[in-house]
């Protein structure tokens, strides 16, 4: 999200860094996902030059050599939210319909740059109603990114949402909740974590599972929590 104008250095990877990452992927059997930096939207009046789209184009262009498994993205509907959040009449009202139409167009543009709509994984966000993005993704052949941590953060049972979304899900995000989200899975009680992993195993989920944490200690303890979970489920024959 760092600006890349003349007064800043920016934070997009250089061609040399991308080439090195591609080499690591080839020798180590890795794949990458790329998270686009800004919540996608058209500008006022349907302007297709909004900064979120400009930056998405730049990020896709400079990471294309990595052949990403998915480009994860958010749809920007903040202006339609109430505070505190309340269920929206999805599909009702001119503002909602305009947002849906603009969001579909934004996804069409990004899909062209990404090499296909299936590579776009639209993520559910905290504070938004559970069915907020449904009318948009029903009109665009995109994939989904189910962020289980966001569902936990809002107090939802993730299983019904995940079960319904799984046929189109390319990426699943997992993270724990402590003083904030995106913390170690060590903070997630087994009675909450285990059913999620059991569902993914039972449904033979073949997409990417991302431990969306931002520190090495949180990553290592999350791996331990995941290994504990999978080991116990294996012992039960799952």
C-alpha cells in the first residue's frame, strides 16, 4: 500500500526479486498467492481509473512471472456500511445496486489483467454482512477466498459459510484472535479449529490454506496448532 510516486521508494518487488522468487518456487515446489493492495472499486460515476485499479494493474504486471495460484482481493463497500454494523438489504436500494454493478465491472477489468476470472479470489471481510458479496460473485465467474479468522472475529460459526463457498474456494485464510486478528492459531481453542480442518479434509479441499499471520513466532506456533489438529483427526480416522 506504500505509494510509488517520485518522493517514495515504493514496495513493489523488482524484476530481480521476482526472478529469484520464481527460481525458489521451481526448485522447492512452491506456489504463490498475491494479495492486491487496496480494496477494489470504480471511482465516482464509474471511473475505471480509480487508484485501487491502477495499483492492482501494477501488482499483477510485476508478479505475473510467479504464475500466482490466486490474486486475493477485497471489494470496497465501506460507504454502504452502517456503524455499528447492521444487516444491509442486499440487492435493494439504488446505492447498493450501483455498488454491485461497479464491483462486477472492477472484477471484469482485473480478470483481464490476471489471465482469467478464476484466478481472482474475492475475500469475505469483517464487519460486512455474510451475504454482502453474493450478488456480485453470482454475476462474475470469480473464485473465493474464505477468511475463517474474519468469521471468528465477527462471532460467526464458519462451518456453514465455508461449506457453501467451498466449491468455488481457491484460498482459505486461517488466523487466530488475540488483542486483534491475524495472530497465532495457538489462540484458537481446539473445539473451534478442529471442525474447520475436519471439513477441509472431509471435502478433499485441494486449494491453498494460508496461515495469515505476520511474524515468525506466530507462524511457528500456528504450524504446531495445525499439526496437532491434523494428528488428532488422523487418529480418529478423518
